[in-house]
């Protein structure tokens, strides 16, 4: 294993020593520059002009995080970060061929990358290790080029972690509404804009009632608000119906626009799933927004940041790095004076995320457009080559603020001189957790840096990942609503999404069964109730709850259908009230027979799974617990060895002082002896014809001087031997410390943790079916016979 291949540290490059004669040239040393991953919990900023190597450094940070099992959500405004998926484990020309630029041969590209990796101690095995460590995907919100993302989740009622915190709840509402209005092209001040105040009131009312907000319901609520007053003013005076109608029409035009459907399809905007797979494997989720307009970018980034803040607040506190949020170009989203919708949640992350182990890394080539007061929360600054003196002054201003906030001294003059001479791929790292800034050259990336990927290239890259679309058969449809007998509860699922050209809405019959289950287990001290909701599509055949879909929560229902909708035929059994009693009994039997509450535990960590927690999410918590235990053990080792090493270093310093002192004395004695001997000889040769008693005395004194010179030289040798002996002890102790750290790292491998599974059945007497309802489920039917769910 290479010296840099250690968990808990990132291999970023190697220190570069500036040549005294020319600060723009550097002499690289072979010792790797290792950066402690937990230092990123205090966030990082990368600044550098085009061509400085900024993107390469950012990709290197994400690669190192992946190898360490740390997931990343990366916003990619230019298409560069998509290169993270171009990692070729065999380094073969065939792997490079589809991605090389025109005029470049695949053989040359493969040879260049193999040679480049080797020059930094890396190889194909390390590329494979990176590739195997994480799941990788490119998402393209508002487009189907990559994996689409549905924004509807961001309009769902937040969890208890947000609703239970007034400030967090208000921030979530403000961010959601600000992002939506930005998409509509409305620059809204949250305190002055009546559009913002009205929508915020609507969203607040829905969320406090535990109801999700969808765009169709929002349009209806704008026209007919679910409240009579805004503050102390009646709603009509505050925002007349005519003006509200114009706002509703603007939002409806957005919803009905052909391109907006892409925002409502795909995977939900779920931070947990963007960071980890269902099985608990860490992910690199690249969110490509290069294809979006400025308004759409602001809308999406604002929604994402708000979701990230809400997710963060639901996590347990930790001092170890749990996950990374990376933004490749923060220009325009975090300006010094203006307040775009994305700025508030970004500032919240910078101020609070460290307590939850979420590290934020922001990169830019436009330093004059950043809020450096906000960025003073960042503990690590990576400073590359800058374009103008104004850029340098702004960076130094921000760096000085960050140093002051951390209680560190700052040498402005030296920093200015260093920044003036930086070359390509050379960065100055100022880490508040270290004693002094470090100049370093970035390592060769494991990913092939071929430049920004186009939408078409992203489409090719993601094609194997996308699930094939399955066409649904279209049954006969009736335009009239079937008659339902008294005693049968009937509800309608709210339609979601926008119809494509020629689509029409049809309701299909289903059963909605809701029940409560009581789980008790003495071993795990479990005593909990669980609500379940199941959706079962029905036809003319037998009804079997075994094939029902379990819903994450009880869905939002309408009491009446959409006016223009059609209906499938109602099965005969569903028109008979007695069928529902039988189906209720069948549901209770099925739930007792099939339903279990699966709990996982890691006894060694004293960690028990949560109710409803998936295996993957439990593994994520195990990984974090092991990372925390590893970091704590390493800190304890450093504390244990720290005092002893400091004592040896002090002894070494004193010994070096003694060597210098003895060398000075030896030099002085040598000179004095030479003078004495010389004077005696010259006196004997030229002063007198014969040796007098005085001459003989002086000769004797000079001879004694020669003896003292020899003694001083022996003292120098003895002092040097003392330094060597102490240095050997230091080296031995540092080696011993590293050996123990390696042992701790190996002992805290998450893959070695024993995970036990316990399945708890519900108490039969406590299986309570709340009821069975006839539920009409909406579908969009196309002109060509295609069908897709409208939920």
C-alpha cells in the first residue's frame, strides 16, 4: 500500500518548494501531501482562474472522499464534474476511445494517463478502487439527458426536525417560495413582495396541517386562499382576486408548458438517496445544470440547498466527515451584497453543517463576486493562480477574515508575495487546523479530464443506467362516473404532473387499506405502533392483498374527481358493500402473516436500527460510527504520543544547540591555537637566535592549545552523536505511532462489523384495520395508447 493510501486522509498532491530566485517556479518533493478528511467539516473554498487547475483539484478531493467511503453531491454548472464518471480501471485505449477529443488518439490518451498516474505513485488498481468504492450518476433536472429529478418532493411537508424548529421552518418556506418565484421571473423581497407573502402563507398553512403542496393545489389556493386574513389585513384588500388570478395564470402557464413536465418526472429530490444507494453504498451524484437558464438554475439550486439543510438537521451530530456538498462555480449564488434565493440556505450550511459532519466545498474563478464575510466560516482555502490584482486583494481579504475568525495570525505581505508567483496546478493551502500555509502541486486525477460533457455525451453515459420504460395496456374507458352504493367510502387521488399534448385524465379503481400494527420485543426493548397504507389495483378477478403496494405515507386525497376526467369500469365486487368487510378481514390476516418489523443491530457499536430504517441506511450509520471511533482513537494516540514526541523534539533542539555551541568553541580554539603556535614558531625563527625560557614556555602553552583543540573537536563529535541518537528515537517513535494508527484504521473497517437481524411479528390481537376505501387512481392516457401514472 502506498504511503498515501490511508483512510481518514486525502492524497491531494505533494508539497512544492518555491525557488528563492523565481517564485513562479517550484521544486516538487516526493513526500505526499495528506489532508485530514475531518478538516473539511469546517468547509473549503477553491479559488483560481481558468487554467489554474481548479477543476482538477476539486475532482481530486471528490475522488479521495469516494475512496474513503464518503459520498458527494456535486452541482456542475459547466459539465466538467461529469468527468468523474470517466474512470477507466484498465487504462486501455478502448475505454478512452469514446471520450477523447477530436484530433486525439485513444492510444495517446491512454498512454498519457497511465504515465501521468505513475508519476504520482498511482496506477490502474487505484482507479479500480475508486470506481468500485461508489455508485456514480449524472442527474439533469429539467432534462431527460441524464437521470431526471422530480422536484415535487421539495414541496412536500417537511419532517419533525424542521417543523419543530421555528427558524428552520421559516427558512424552508422562504427558500421554497423564493426559488419558485425566481423561476417565474419575479424578483421577490420576502418582507415586501405580496407574491412572496401570499405564497408563503399558503405553504405555511398546508405544511402546518401536515399536507404536501403540489403546483396544481397551489394554483387553486392562490385563487381561493385557505385563510381570510394576511396579518391583520383581509386577504382581498391585501391581494385582490383579479391580481391573484394573474399570478395563478402565470404559475399555470409554467405548469402547462411542454418543457416543465421534465421537472416532475424521475427520481424524487431525496438527499439520502442522492448520497447513498438503497443498499447503503456511498454515491457521487453529479447534478448537471449547464443546460438550464439562469432562472432555472437559481430555482433548482435553491430547492436543493433547502432540501440539504432539512436533511442535515435530521442527522445526529458528529465531528467526523459524513458527506460532501461540492459546487464547481458558485458565481452568482453567493454574492457580497445582493440576496438571491440560494444565498440564505448556503449561508446556513456554512454556519451549521460542521456540527453534522457535512463538508461544503465551494469553487470559483470569480473571487470578486463572493461574500467573503460568509466565507469566513470556511476553514480551508485552496488558492490558485489569479487573474487580476483586484482578485488577489479580494481573496486576501477573505483569507484574512477566515484566519481572524479561527484565532490565527495572518502575514498579509508574505501572502501577497506567494500568490503573485503561483503557476498551473500549484495551490497555496491555508488550513486553520495547521500551523502554517502549505504550497503544493495537485496530483494526477484518477478520472480522465476530457473537458465539459455535452447533453448528448451525458445521455450516452447514462443510457445503461436508465430503467426502460414499460408501456401499460389501456383498458376500456367510460366517460361517466360509476355509481357507488351507500356505505362504500370513495376517494380520489390527487393528479400530479402535467399532461403532454393530447393526453387525457382517466381514473382507475383501486382499494386503499389502512391499518395499525403493534410490535413488541423484549430483547430489543421495542414497543411501537406502526401505521400502514396499502394500494391495490383491482379488476374483475380475485382481490389479493399480497400484491398490494405499500405506500410510504397516507396519500393526499380529493373528495371529488377532476371535472374533465373519464373512468374505468368499476368491478362488480367493488360495488357491493359486503365485499369491503371481507377485504378488511383478509387485509388483517395478510398483515399478521406477512408483515414484520426488521431491526438490525451492531452489538460491538451498541447501535440499534430505527423503526422503518432500511438496511442501507443502517449501514450508513455503522460506517459513520466506525469513522467516528477511528478518528477518536487516532486522536487519542496522537495525544498519547504527543507529549513524548514533544519531549524528544525539545531534547533534539537542545542537542542541536549544543552541537552549534561546541562547533563554535572548537572553531575559536582552533584559531587561537593556530595563532599561538604560529607566533611561537615565528618568534623562534625570527625573534631570537636561540630558544629562550620564554620561547619554550610559549611553545608549551601552544602545545596545550593543540590538546584543547582536539578535545573541543571530540566534544563536537560527542554532541553530534547525541543528536543522531535522539533523532533515531524520534524516528522510531513516529514509526511506532504510524503503526498503531494503521492498526486502528484496520480494526475500524466498517466491513468487519457484525450486524445482527431481528424480525418482530405484530401482535395478532393488535392488528387493527382502520378501513377499506374505494380509491380512484389518476392516469394520463396518450393519443397513441400509452399510459402513465398521474401520481
